[in-house]
C-alpha cells in the first residue's frame, strides 16, 4: 500500500453493523515495506495506523 500525504483512508467495520471510519493521511512513517500512516479521522481524532486488510486507500487527485 503506497500512501502519500493528502490521501484518504476508509476503515471498514470488522463486524456486522460496525460503522466505517474515514480520515486523511497527514504523515507517512516507517518503510515502504511496512508503512505507518498518521491519520486524522473526520471526527478530529488522530492516530498511527498500520494498514491492514480492512483498510481502503483513496489517492488524492
């Protein structure tokens, strides 16, 4: 997963009925092989995310 600052992430709920979370990549850390994304979610919460199978990346135009 190749992310850059400004891309959007969508985290799908892991269980039935769980809400999706969306946010913007504000920093990329780690290496190409194991990136760590600093994400600011739409609710204002910031976190470091290790993208997994439930993470969808939408590249900024």
